[in-house]
């Protein structure tokens, strides 16, 4: 593993608390065999170096743990600094969910700091967080996805309700609701800050199933078993409550694993995944969510940083959580910052001038 490994968790996101759980779990697993640094990113956009022996409850009203505030410098020696001393970090395990931790913002910062990190880079992170753009790209590549309508006052969807209402940007089920008609969707989006960056509608698939599968890209491309979450009896969809609040969180939620699915459905999922990996530059361990109804399968979303990295999905390959996380760390060593010294000798500028002169 990396000699200078840090784990970043938290962040100004609605999924802040879940990120703390993922970060602390990751820290416990990796620190059992190696030294790690824990960097907590607060809701109010501050950074702290915190102890590795903390529990999630320690982050509730306990300011005593925030003694080591960090500064970020973007100069000739960029990095995280405690007082005047730079933290020696070569690799970051990104344990942030939703918001700027998962949408490419943190990834861009780490690129500027010249620190390698787990998971995908800027463009893939942005694409998977933007549900409308994701639908557009998948549709253009003939991958089956549900019709997606970008909500506005002037443009109604060309498909009938009931609908699934979702924030356009977001990495979880927060703000996802079933609505009967378009006017209700408009009213909800105008009266909730969850949708202030836009919202989308999709047709609600009654009597459909959620099917989840893990994908990892190192040392080989591997797919986990398929999971079928068991929804709460009063829910018509796999909700935030089902994922994180019932039965001890995502790893303890009710499920069928491996899912009993028709071979035709399973084959469709594998075919879609194979094609998806030619379109998206996925890295690390992600979770890909599908909806199925009968023999029809739809790609729902790609969670580039799923809760606890969905490590529970990988029991069939016989690797421990430590081994899975170690492989994710080792994958970061293959990354390069292509922009770092590009054109520093004037080559790029000279090529641009040559092309310009040829074009007149």
C-alpha cells in the first residue's frame, strides 16, 4: 500500500453522516495493518486532522476532536498543512458521498494538489452525479435507461405519471419521491432546497425490482454477485430509509444475495456493464443499480463511491475487506496527472501556432 495514505470523509453534503461511517470503517480496516491519516471535512467546509480511534458518535457536538485544523495551499509546494508543516500524503482514499466529494470537485482539488486518489476522476464523477446528463449519454449509446425529463415551468414530460421525482444532482435516495402528476412535482421542487440545482422526472415502474451489482477495476475487472434489496412493506421503492436507517445501515439491510434472477435478466445486466465500461472511465469499487420488470432491464445509476464501498457484495470472491481496499489503494499508483508538466517546454504552444498558421 501507499506509505503516505490519508482517508477523507465528511464534506458539505446531505450524505455527510453516511460519509463519516464509510471513512471510519475504511480507516479501521486499513489501519489494522498500516498507518493512515484521517482527514475530516466539515459541513462548513473546514478540514481537520483527527484521530483514527474515533467513533461516529464522537462527531456529534464534540468540538474537542477538532484541534488540528488544516490549511490548503495551492502554490509551488501544494498540499494539506497543519500550522506550517505539510502533511506528506501520496494517496487519498475518497470516502465522501454526494455533493462536492463525489461530483468531481474534490477530485479536481486533489489533482491540483498533485495527490493521487481512489475512484474515478473529474469527468466520470461529474457525469455520474448529473442524472440528466447521464441519461443523455446512456441513451446516445443505446443503453436502456428510463425516460428522463428535466423539470421546468414551460416543458411537460411526454410520458404519463405516476412519476419518480429526483434531484438532478445527488448520489443517494435523498429527495427521491413518487408523485402522481406533474403539478405536484413542480410544487415540491419549488418549495425544497434539495432541488435548487434542478430536478428530473422518470416514469414510476410499478412492481419492478432493484438489482444492485458491484464493479471493481483492479487488479482485474470483476463483477460481484447481484443483490436484490428487500423494500420496506410500506415503500414502493428502495428508499434512503431502507438503505441507511433500517437494520443497521446498508450492510445490514434486508436483501436477497445472491439474487434469484432469470438468466436472461442476468445476461442483460452483464452485457450492459461490459458496454458501460467502454463509455465510462470507472475506477475503484463502484455499485451499479438496475431496475427490472419482467424481462426488461434498465440501467438506473452508477454510484462511484457507494456506502462502505459496498464491500459486502464481494464475499463470493473470497477476499477480505482489507484485500479489497488494498487493491483500491494499489490502483491509485497507476494514475498519472497528465496535465502536470504538459507543455512546460513550450511544445503545446508551438503546435498550436503551427496549426493556426496552416489554417491561415
